[in-house]
């Protein structure tokens, strides 16, 4: 039962690995130090040779140590030696007509090419997804679902899938009922429907800065105005700034990505989430929460959501399976609190309902515990990849580069020297078939023009190393 | 090869049946007349007994004749004895803020129940759909598509599916290229995206009256205004009325259902389509054409589309497989002419792309000629059902009821005595577990309050007969 391996208390090899990791972080072991041999490690800890090997494999996979042929294991990396964090840009507290449309259209034209070393798209690599098991669930759905998935599904979505999503909410302490969930075509549609449910053309909404460009586009497309809220690269939205903004503008909705923010990677501490929800509740403003990365945590526990602290039905929770399981299935959802009827209505108006087959497939997959098991592996893989990518950035980028420390998800936010125009960097990189997302598209103000977002969704390999090396070269040329 | 049976020239039995049908229609044979015995028919026409039987079966299935036990076949029905057609209501040529939302929300709450005799939903019955073959295509798609349909599909849609849709366009003479097609989540999403592509909040669009309520809702949801164009129950939109409207209002788009209109069943003659396209081209106004019922013709040939006459890329053709193959797959498309980039953009903003799996399944199904074969059977079944339903209406509704003569699709439009409020009729009918669509929701003006739309998508059986009989009783009570 491979399943057991990851459940319950940590295994012996993990305890030993964690001990070593702490010694590296405390600088008891320094970069370049030789580690004890496997035999010595096993004797010292009273563990088998096999377990000792496992501990070293684990640290090696994380990129903390390296094995040198015929020599043994050496310390390679120390979390403490991280470059500085990108800084918070104070938002300018102006209401903007949104206009990132053209910029993004030009970006999408060439990044889908298979030849490109793609740091731009935030998708997990397909090699990290349980394709075979998804197939099995699809075949089961085809055979055993009512109408064989030919007929219309309810506008609100497949009842069994909604039950499974309600169960997923347990992970963050949610007590969601299946009939509080509305299935959508991915998280972005969920956010759009929630915005439509609570705003009118010309209204103003508050978003974190920087913010995922898809959210700006949804806002622009609905004819809404936007005010940006300063955000800390570790703790997220600045509540004092939000309070001031609410006093100054007739804010009709707030949008935030509380956990493992795209692009900055911040995670709002649970206490701040509580305060954020108290603030919007005081002013009776709906909060649209994009929790698409919430399950992809690297730490021990899943962070809570804003929805957890919601007492008045004002938090509209949105998420999907697109970043963790089946990007192409377009299965997302909203838990829109007291606005559920409005959300169902705009869903029906837009496309009646989501596809029956993909919903039934995901219902079966989740029902059989396959998602939890998959997530455990995916989190480990992404954690390892994050460290590998960060290391490569440290190795190849100029030393004044500032790098985020994501504790989940799969994007890095990198602030470069002020002289670097990352829109130009992107153009130069594309000549070498390397794609990145320039920081400028994550704001409606002319901020972040020296920042980039780097996705680490693909396993680190020599192509990726080459890509980062080449980016480093281009950046150095531009300074 | 059952496939052959329907292709090429008509079979012998059809020729004989058509001869008899003409005699009924010319009143050479009157209702109640006894038909020649099978033996006589076979001798007279020099055909086998089997072929003679087939001819009678065909006419019986169409409801034109009936077999009486131990007696033979009798004429039962004459197309000429149809009740009068519903009349054209002159549109009031006012610009309206749309507001049918609440009315429709209340309608949807109870009609999905399985216990209801459902004349309200315009969907083909699942027994008419080739479930097994669709399953096979789905399994093929799961096994053989790149990424096994887990990864994101292009925003524009699956390339093979777009190729197949371009081929479908041959049926109406279209010379569409695959890269002119954008895949959507059903036809309604296609219409919404087209509207978004060519209008701004507050703009005015022209629609036929009456008009499918889903289109009104899409228009309302985008904050657009609407002007209604009078439509003839046989030939569709009144071009003189449209021309006047264009002169009076700043019309930014027209929306029409040219073929087998929902709800009135009209089919714009090809010559009128040509004139309609010339008119909108003269004024440089985009025409959004909803051709969702176009393939479901009862006659010999598929009617053309407005797109066929489009020379400037102003016609935005929309359709889907939801009414003819897989309602729950949500596979539709737009062929938006010169606005394709705008449509792709709003599609991406709303939900990135449609599901990979359902698209790949439909691509495979269409690629293997399965759709053409299925359509031939579906058209015959729907034609027969239309006659059966009309007969039942004639049998049970008051004689002053006026009934449309749909030549395709699967909805009947019935105009009742002026005294009948069909919203009230609907409430009464629901008490007997019978659902209908009241005419009032097909207009923003207070028109059609004595009309109903009756879907004949389900095979006619004793439940349906009972439902129509009961409706007739309720109507008679209300007069």
C-alpha cells in the first residue's frame, strides 16, 4: 500500500532528513561540507543502511545536498542564503480603467509553441499528473453515469461532484454543503461569474497588486474599474491600505488570491485572513477569493481560506482542478455564499451548464480517494522543483536579483535591477525560444516593469537550466 | 449497409408513399377514406407486397393514415386541414431595457423534474441519440489523443474538430476554413461571445420578435438594449421593418435564427437571406446568426445560411451539437468572420478554452461519418413527431387555436384565444405535472401572452397525448 507511506506520522528516513536539514539551515553544516557516509549515518541513528540512503535521496531531490561520484554526499544549498525578497510597491490608490488586453494578446500568440522553453504558462507538467487513473475514471463515467453523460447536466453541476468538492473543503476546515457549490468551466469562469453576480457596469473593485492578469482581464471585460491594494510579498494584501481604499472609493467587490498568490507567492497568514474578512464584513463588501493554489502547499498543513472566517455569506470562494489535476477538463467551482442564486443565473445565461462527462469523471476520481493520494506526490514534486529553480536563478542571475520564497503553488516572482525592462527581456528571450511573463502585465499601473514571473511547473532538467542560464546572460547584458 | 438505404435516390416504397401523400393533400383521398389493400397496392404499382407494406408503414408513422384491425388502412390526416397560422405581431419599434430574467428563473425551478410531462425544454430525447457510438468515440479520444485530453486545448479549439466543422459547412455551401472556427461551450456561449466582440455596454441590438429567451438574457446580461423586428411565422424577419429600425436606432448588431426559428419555426427563404445580408452589409452592421436547428430539416435539402451570402465577414455564424447529438457535451462554435480575433479574446478571458475531452470525442465522431448517418435518422424521427404532435393539438385544443408548421427543428408555436393568459395556463398545467413555455418570455414587449411553445423533441406516446389532452381541457376552461 503505497498510500500508507505518506499518511500518518513521518517515516524514519524523513525524521533523519529533517534533522540534517535543520543542521544545514542552522549553519552547523556549511555549503561544501562533506556529510557522513551512509554507513556512519545508519550507525549513528540506529537505522538501516536503506533508511539512511532514503534520507540522503530525499535531501538530494530537494537540492540541498549533492552526491559526488566516488566521494559521497556534500552540502550544496542553504535556504538561509536566499537572495533578498522582492519589495512591496505601494499601490497608487487611483481608480483605473483596465487596459492590459493588447499586451496579453501579444503574449499568448507565441508561447504555446512546443519548441519553447516555457517559464510563462502556470500549468503543472503532464508528467506530474495521474493520467492512467483519470482515464479509468473517465471510462467508468462513460459506462455508469445516467444518460452516459450525453444529456444536459444541471446548471449548478453534477451532484456527486459537488458532494466531493464539499468534502475537499474539510481540508481547510470548511463546512460546505453540496448545494452551496456551483460547478464552472475552470476557476477563471468562476471568478467572472462571481464578479457579474455582485457588480454592475462601471462599478469599482479592489484587487491586490500585483495581481494575476486573468483577473484584470475579467474585470476589464465586464466594464469595471479597479483600485490596486499594496501587497506584501510574504503576507499578502495590506489591510490598512484596503481600509483606506474602502473609505475613498465605492468598492463593490474585492478580489484576492490568499494562498500562494499568483504571481508573488505570498500566503496571507490565517490571522490576517480573519481580519480581512472582518473588514469586508464591516463594510458589507463581497470578497472573491481565488484559492486555486490552496492545495499545493509545501508545508505540513493546508492554509485556511478566507471562506473559513466568513459568517455572513460575503466570501465567494473560487477554485478548480486545473492547476492540480486536469487543466484541459475545465472543471472549477464557486462557493458564492449568499450570492449563489445570482451566480447560478449568470452561469445559465452564459452557457447553460458545464459538460456532463468531465464532471462525472472528476466526481468518480475524487470519490475514490485518488485526488488526495495524487496531491501528496504533486506537492513533494513541486516543492523539490521550486528549490531546484531557485538554485538555478541564484547560480545564473545577477546577485542583486530578488526572489520570492513560495511555500506552495508553482510560480516564482523575481525582481531584477531597475534598469532591466522585462518586456524587452521577454522579446530577447523569445529569440532564444524561452518564454517568461513580464511583470508589467500584473498591474494596471506602470509598476513591476523590472519583474518577471517564472513558472516552475515543469520538472527541472538541462533545458530548464539552459533557459535560466540564458535569461541570466540576457539580463546581465541589459544592466 | 443501412447507410445506403437513405442515400442516393429515393427508394421504391418512398415513391409510392409520396404518390399517396399527394393524393391525400389534393383531396383525391379524403379523411376517413379506405385505402387499397396491400395486395391491390402491390399489383397496381408492380411492387412486392413487402414494399407496399413499407409504404403504408411510412405513411402511418407520419400520422397520415391509420390501420384499423381486421379492416385495413384509412386516411387519418390531411396537411391542408391544418389550423390557421399564428399571426405576425407588429413590433413596437421601441428600444427596451431587457427584463425577462425573473420570469425565466421562476420557469426553470421546476421543469427539470423527471415526473413532469415536459413540453418546455427544447432538447431531443436521448432515445433519438446514438449513445453507443458516442461512447466509442469517447474511449478512442481518451486513448489516442495527445496528452489523453488532460492538457489545455487551444483557446480556438481542437484543430481536428474545427476541420470537421468546416466540412459540415459544405452542407449549406459554406467554404469555411478550419482556422475561421472558434469552439465554444454550446451555441449560447457562441452568441454571447459574438455579442461581446461587437458591442459595448449600453449599445442597441435588433432581434426578431418573438425571439428565443436565451438570446434576450444574453443581451440583458451584457447591459445592451434591444429593438424587436416583426417576423413572419413562415418567412421570418421583416426586412422593411429592419431597414426602418436601422434608420431610427444606432443598431450595433442584429441577431436572428434564420432556419427553423425558435420559437416560431419560420425559415427565412434563401432569397430573403441574401437581401438581409445585403442590408446589414450596406449599413456595416454585424449579423449574429444562430443556426442551431439548421441541420434538422424535414424537407429534401438543408436550407442555406446567412453566412453563405456574406462577402464582407460581417455575418457571425453560431451553432452547436447540443440539439442534434450531445446536449451535455457543450460543444458549440462560432464562425465570426472578420471579428474572429475579438471572439477568441473574449473566449480566453471568460474560460481560457473548452474541455479537451469532449472536443476530441466529437472530432472523432464527426471524422468517421457518424454524424451524417445519425442526422438522417433524427430528421425522419423529428418529422414524424412533429405531425403526431400537431394532430394531437388539432384533436384536443379548441378549434380557434393557430399552429405553426415547422419544416425543421422541434418546437411548435401555438397561438390561443386572446382570453387565454398562458402564464396562468402554465401554472395550472404544472399542477398536472405538465410543463410548457409561455409566449410572454419570448418578447420584451407584452406580446404573445396568449401563445405557447411546445417542444416535440420526445417521441409521441400516451403520456404526451394525455399531456396535450389535459392542456386542451385547461385552455377550454379558460376561454
